[in-house]
């Protein structure tokens, strides 16, 4: 198909994306990170997660110790996340939460992040795509949803504003 036979773009042809708040995840990180350095795929560090919580209208959970982030900074400066956490709800359900994501920022903001300073979500691109896995019947609705989160960086670690995609 040649370019001239493609239909014209129309904004009104795209279905809108609806979401609703799932919760706010606040993670407390162990410092210092395990810095592996420049590997063949980028600069790798492993950050242990020592705690935190996920609070939302349908879920209240604590992050159990033992999770981590296998973070990679690519050659183009983008930080990619590979996170695995165990959540324990206030009614004792266990939920595996995993997410991938990306964070990038202008050089001055990237320097603030490298120093562990708090950074506003407006100053950077910080997005995650969480997924959930549980056997508990009360929370199996989590197994069937897609979620997207907007991140910000606090001094103690990341905070994500997570939305369920409807």
C-alpha cells in the first residue's frame, strides 16, 4: 500500500481511554543499591525494597520486605525498571505485584535524581505498567486488569499514582 492510498488521520476516530484510580504505591528503598556497573546491556543496579504500601479505594496493602528493582540505565539515559514486590493486604491476602517502566529527564533533573533528591512528576517522564497475581478469591479482580502508573521521586523512594485501565 503506498502512502498516497492511506486514509487521512482523524482524532475523532480513536476510541478514548478511560481509567479509574487503583491506588497510590509508595515504596521504601534500601540504600545503597547493589551497583553492578556497565554491563553489556547498560548500567545495572539492583535496589532492594524494604517496605511501603499500596492504598486505594478497593485495596489497602503493605509491601513486604524482599522485593526489588533490577534497574537498567540504557546508553540513551533512559532508566528501565523491572520490579517485583509482594503485597500483604490488611485482610491478609498475598499479592504479587510486578511492573516495568521507564524514567527519563533533562540532564539537570537527572542529576537531582542521581543525588536521591525529591523530583516532581512534572519535571520528568516516569511511567510504569503494573500487573498483579493472586490466588485469593477476594482480589482475583486484580488478575484481570491492566494498569498504568505515573511516578514521582521522593527522598525515600518512588511513589506511583496507579490507574486501572477500563
